[in-house]
C-alpha cells in the first residue's frame, strides 16, 4: 500500500435523539461540569451520490465536510447499529476539490468507488448543516470519550428536517464507557436511542420514503459461531427491529405495533433458548424490563385486533345497524386510549434505559466468552426439546379448552422462532416445510385466541346502553361459523405437527 493509504478506522458511538425542549437541561447536566469543553463548530456536510443513488444501494456514504476553512472527505460503510450503539468502518482524509479514493485500504470499497460510471456521475444528494457543541471526558484510566450535541437540519431539495441529537463517541478505550455515560444521561433526560445515521435520514428525505413496518430479518447465524455469539447476533437483530418499528408507532398503521411486539417476543424466546450460555444474572436482569415493554404493546395490539379483525368485519356485514356502529365507536375510543398509554410508555425513560442496559450487557458478555460446544449440537438439542414440549401441549389441548389452546400457541410459536433462528444450519427445503406447518397452526391458534379474548375486551367497552350488549351478541354470532372453521384448521394443524420431521437430528 502506498504512502497515501488511509487505514480504516472503526467509528464506535452511541447516538441519542434529544428533544429541543430538553436542550437546556442537558447543558446543565452535572456530567458536563466534569468535562473539558471543546470549541463549538458549525459544520456543513455535503453527501454525494450518483443520480440513481448507486452508492446508497451498496451501503456506502460519501461526504465532504467543511470544518473552518478546511474540507474533509469521508467514506463510511454500513455497519451494525442497535440499542443506540453503532459501529461503522470509516476513512477520512483532506479534500481539495476532487475525490480521491486511492488511499482506501479496503479493496472492495475502493473498487466500488473507483468505477468510472460512479466517479464521473457523482453529484450532491443532500446536505446536513448543524452546530456542534463538544466535550471531552476521561471517565477512567485509558478511556477518552467525545460527547457532542448536534443541532441543525438535514436538507434535500426543498425538503428540510430538524436535527437534534447527542453523539457519544469512543476516542480511546472500551465501549463499556460509552454505555455508562449514556445510561447516566438517559436516567435524567428524555433521550431515545437513535438507530438512524444522519446519512440514512438524508436519503430517506431525498427519496421521500415513508416509514414502513419492518419484519424480522433473515437469521444471521452461521455454523462457526458459538451459542453466546449466536445469541448476540439474534439479539442485535431483534432490538433493531424494535427500534425501526418504534419510529412509526404513532402512525395509523397498526402493523408497526405488531412488529414491535414480534421483535420483543423473538428476543424473549432467544433468551429462553440460550439462557444456559448467557452470563450469570443476564436473563434475570433484562427479562422483567422486556416484559414491561411487551405489556405496554400487548394492550394496544389487542385493541387493534379487536377493532380491525373482530368488530370491523361484523360492522361491515351489518353496515346499517346503529348498534354495531355504536359498539365500533366505543371500541375505537378504547383503542386510542391504549395507544396513548403505549406511546407514553415508550416515551418514558424506562424504554431508553432498557435498550441501553441491554446493549451494555451484550457488550460485556462478548468480553466474558469462554470456549463452548458447536452451535449445531446445541441447536439440535434445543429444537428437540421444544418439539417435545409442543407435542405434549398438543395432547393436552385435545379437549379444546381455550387456556390449553393458548398454551399450545405459545409452544408452537417458540418452536417456530427457534427454527427460524437456526435455519442457516439446515437445508432450506426442510426448514421451509417445517415453518409452513408451524405458521399455519400458529395462525389458526392465534385467531382462536383473538376470538376467546374478544368477549372480555368487548365487555370492558360497554356502559349501561343495552344496545351495546346486543351488538356484542350480534358480533359473537357473526363470528360463529368462522370459529368452527378455525377449530377444524387447528386440529388439522395439530395432526401435521405430530408428523413434523426432525431434520435437525444429530447423526
């Protein structure tokens, strides 16, 4: 590599959004009194891409930054981001008016940037303009942290979006120190871990991309991983899914809340699956906080299902019935109240503290790891156990008792999540067939559970108006034939469950 080579460095930081209303409280925080104040700077950043955004599609961000009279060229690539902590590869060098990628020491990144089609078509894509107040902290021997408050805007064409966030960047030491500082700030301020980089926000603004619900990503596991490494990879994905969907929790689409709930369910399932290989005290410390978030989501999701899948279809079937119209209005009022409570729970400090504490424990767990058995052996034993548990629950549910059917639904769901987690270890055809069987059974059991829960939830919406009681009875009657079909599908699914092949068998 020539003398002009620029070695990649890892940018390790925690990003927290800060409401403008909390800025003064942040500036008065005692931690800042212990820090070294650095000069305040106004930063202009211009992000470049091709007209068809080729760099964006490849996960590359190219930026120039004016810093006083000097300009810098920065290249960043997609990294990992979860719970506020982001780790990204970065190359930075002086910029003299012409892009120079010769010094980037990653051949793949350099080759992508040096392509003639890209080089000759680069143009400004969007800008960020903000004032940066900064402090340097040395919380312990060997640790140096930069704490930065960025306030300004992101601008793409005629679109502009406000920017107010705190970055806690590791200059020297271990990431544990970042979490300690973030937790101390989040305990006193209404902060929220931010999963989006400024570049991601800029591209979204440029494209006018609306927020969309985010489903679980394909499993990140591989056969060379140990069980603790596998858990961390799954946990990072689950937290990211939770954070992306939390951005849209205030939108009208109920799927955001549903996917937040799915993310927490998957994470809690992973905790159970891997509990023997987690550091001592890990699960007891995090599980109650995750449970509390799940409860806040559960009430809102139950009301969404009640409105959209129970009362809504009956209301459509009897469009001119005033009793059902009144019931639908009462259910909608209860749904809005549940969503207000849910939003309040996720705006409270407990949400940020839960994510940051979880991230800190994951980080520490990575440093404590010991030699462990291969992932394939561990996966086969766990899948065997979950399969046996699901079959036992299916035997108990033969009497069609709603409580036992609900327990079976949970058992099937846990087996399904485990197969999804471990899918990369097995043949795609085998996992696809097994997941189809489990998903169909889970869906019918879930619909039966929704109908079983609908009665008590509807009774909570009633007042002294007898017409509302008549509407509840009418709704129940309308769903009667559907209930019979769901029961038949459920028992067909239970028979298929018993025939589920153990493709994970250890030879």
